[in-house]
């Protein structure tokens, strides 16, 4: 049997203790047990009040994810929650750890809420594309007011105990034992009638405060449905009784549960947890203690150092010369100052942080480091030489990591005596902000090295996706196909602004041409020149970025790129548009009907096709790995769940048709991945390839379906 509810009695108070480890999710068994315990407490003449608590380190953290997307099972959560509120005997809830979703709604139905000092509470359903479904949108406004309720429901943010107390979400904060405080509060209510929150009228809010919050939610929703639906549900509490509002909330909840958006967001939620639990790593060792070495104090190195320091690590930062070292010191100081201003680090920690970081030009200072991360410029000869020096210096068990995504990891390991200790850590920039790391397991990388890298990522609160080495790894390889399709469309009649608008409507925060201008066109130009000798002459190529760079148009930093920049504003440049039209005419290609939908479909197909190839080659183990990389590293809209999830939502047959059109028009680099045909032939989709066993790090890369 699943969750239980332990029942005991103390001083006339029935103590109901929810026990469904590890996080006390309200599964069907737990709901049934809670409903039964409530009924027995209500009918017990020796009980005058009820206290609801939870075992372990946390209160209820929500509904059971395993039931999401299935037909609702009785007893339904709203019925159990309503049973709490309608109890003839006072009910007090004690929140400790985290009280999330259903855990918060249980408290809202109670007649008094006690909160442990270090507990947190919230309604994070919006992060799964949902709204609260057990009265949360109807009771919360009646308790804390409409603006505060909308803020909590639409953002999903969590409140600490003092924040919750300040807005009236909890009645008491205790530094003592939560059980004792809750039972004491319940005992004090014996014999006293309590008003139900559902019958309390919602007070009209200050018009300005409400409108400001509504505008904030609309602005930040960015195509997400749940925050927008929350606005109407919360506002209706002013005019609609709970008896009508609660069914409306439930209908909205079930509608959203069936939506593509919620499926996509739940997919990402579960995927983030899946990558933390790779099979085959039992018995491996975590990263040993010691100062982590970073070689290269540029933007990437300083960002990695800042992230490490913020999470309690000691760091030794190494540069090649005094001037570069001083620049790195200043760069890191700037990042630390920002972290302090934002509240991520307390100002009182300045001295302690200073003791945990050292700067040097001497590699010997790294001799005792358990891990050294090289973040120097991408030159194979220079990196290989550095790796050789590190191997001679470090302890045999110390790990050596490279941040490159462009160079061949296997080749970098070839000269090593202990290649099993070498791996890639492709950290995304800015490293102190971005949560994604592509962890590159080369052919000879040991399981211990991999486990240590994943342990580091966990301690940094980053999402680590394991992949095999290849040019560009997962993300940059897919990005190259995405960008190529965008540039191909320039030859077929589209302009940069049209493509950017179409893809921003798709959900990207910034279109590809605006993004290239922001990053600097010289970056893509340098890569093109590096790959020029190996480029297949049969592949379709658009040299426009070369022409822009030859004219000194490197993007925002020069005031000109794909766009023109004046007074900080981006605008289309007639000179670039003329250049594009002349080039397009020279290709002899017929203009295409490139509607926004056609643009979106073409680039999605290119991404999905390349993702399928990465799966077949064993570079990526599962489609969910690709989705996480593209969402958290490259700005693919989170509410679409990633390109592979989006392909499943649209249907693989429709996606394959566009992939075949791309292949016919654009040449061998866009040839159709055989995996797409295999999945269709077998009646499967990408989600069917997300089984946990496919991610085993001990497994050699294999085609995802075909042998």
C-alpha cells in the first residue's frame, strides 16, 4: 500500500500524520487514508480538534505526479480538502519543510495554519502548466487579497515563513517543535466555532495594485496559458460564491492538464529529475574535497569560479600572465558584487569568500586540486600541451576537464597516460547564471570521473546532461542546423526581421539574427573559417555572414550587423536587405512562400532531424536529454518542452514530411534521419525512447532503434 496517515490523540486533539515518503505526495492511497482519518476523528467523542502534520523532512509537496494525465481517481483531492474545511471540529495544519500545491491547499482549508521558521509554502502548479485544482485560486484571494494571490499563483514562487506571516497566509511562526506548536494551537480552539474561508467575502482590491499585477502577469506569461487563466479565476472571487467558483477552477485545471503546454512542462519537470538518476553509477565516489582549479580567467573561467564560490567551493584561478590575472580578478569581483546586490550571497560573507579564492600564474598551485577545469581559448595544440602539464602535476586520481564544445575530446585525451580521468564540462555562458552543463564522457572516461562531474553539477544546482563527444556536442550541433535553415531562407525571399519575428512568435526570446548580432558575428565567422577546409563542397552554403564581417559589421558591438543599431535600438538595415536580395538573385533559387508558420515548421524539422541523428549515433542517450539542452541552453520555449517533445505533439508523420522537404531542397547535410522512419514504422514516438535504461553511462553508444 502507498501513503498512510498515522492517528494518535493528545489532550483532546486528534493528530493526523501524513506519511508517504519521500515527499509526502498526496497519492490516491494517501488521500483515502486522510479522508478516513478525518472521518474517524470527527466521529470520536473524545476529540475536540484536529491537527494535520506530516512525517519526515517535509509537509505535503503536491499531488502524485504518477497520476497526472490519467483519469482522476477517487477520492478526488478537492473533495478531501473540502472535507477538512467543513469539519465541525477545528482543524489546524502544521507546515514544515515545504508545503507545495496540495500541501498549501490543505492548509488553506484548515482553520488555522502554523509554520516552522525555516519552512516554505507556495502554489507552483503554474510551472507544470496548471493552476491549483483544489480550491487554491478561490480560497487564497479570500485570505491574502487578490493581488497577492495572483502573484503567488501566476509565478509559482515560494514564500518563507515570515513572508507568509506578513501577508496573512499563516497565523503563527514557530522556532520550536512544529508538532507541539500545532497541537497547542488546535487545543486552544476546542469548543470554538471557526469560520470557513470559502464563505469569507473577497475584499475588493486597490484598483491600481490589481491592474499593475494583472499587467505584470500578462507581460511575463509569454504565451503560457496557466497564468492567464489564473487572472480570471482569482478575479471572479469578488462576484462568484465559492460553490460556483470551485467547479470553474476544477474545469480549468482539467482543461490545462490535457493541454500540450502542460504535457510539455511536465515532461521537462520529469526530465530534470531523470538526468539526476543515471543507472550504473552505484558504488562510484563523489568529488573529493579541495580547492577546484580553473585555468583561464576570462568570461567563462570567471563565471565558473563565481558559481563555485557562490555554492561554497574554494577556487584557485590561474592565468598566463599578471595583466590577464588582474583582469580576471576584477572580472570575478564584479560578478561577486552582483551576487551580493541580488541577495544570493550575504554581504557579511565577503571576508569568508575572499579566503576561499586565490589567484596565481603558477600552475604548481593546483597540485592538490581534485579537479582542474581548463577554460582557455580553443586551440587543440595549446590545450593538449596544457593537459599534459596538468597530468604530470596532479595526483593520479585528480580529474581534468575541458570546457570546449568545438574540439575533439578523444584527440585531446590521446596523449594522456590516464585518459580515464579526462572529461568535458561544457558550461553555458554566463556560467554563474545558466543552469545547463553538457558533461562529455569520452570513450575512456571512467565512471568515477563521470559520477564526480555529476556530483559537482548537483552541488552547483545545475542540470547536467551526459553526452558522447562530437563536433558541437548536442546543442551547438543542433543550433548549426537551425541557423543554416534561417540563412537558407534569406536566399528564398525572407529578410532577417521576418524570420526573427516568426521565431519570436514561436516562443524564442530573441530571433536568430538579433541573437547573432548580440553575440558577435565574428564568432560565427571564425568558426566558418576554421571549418572551411573540411566543408563538403556539395553542401548548401550561404556566405552572407562572411560578407558582413568583411565589411566590419560584427553586430551590436560595432553598431552594425544583420541590423543597424542607433541609440540602443535595433532596426532593419536597407543596405543589408539590398545585399541579401542581390545574393538571393545570384543563386537562381525561386522565392518560397515563407509565412511565419512555414518558417517555424522548417527550423523545427531541421532541429528534430539533427536530434534524431544524435540519438542514432549515441551522442545523446535519450530525446529528453536533447530537450533539456535546447530549453536550458539555447532558449527553446519552455512551454513547448523541447524540439523532440514538440515533434511528438505535432505528430512525427507531419514532421517527417517537412524533414523530407528540407532534405530534397538543401542537400546531404539535411538528409533524413533513419530513426524517424523507424519510429513511424513501429508506431512509436520520441517519448518511447526515454526509458531510464537507455541512459546508463556504462552503455556503449548505440543506434536508438536500428542495429
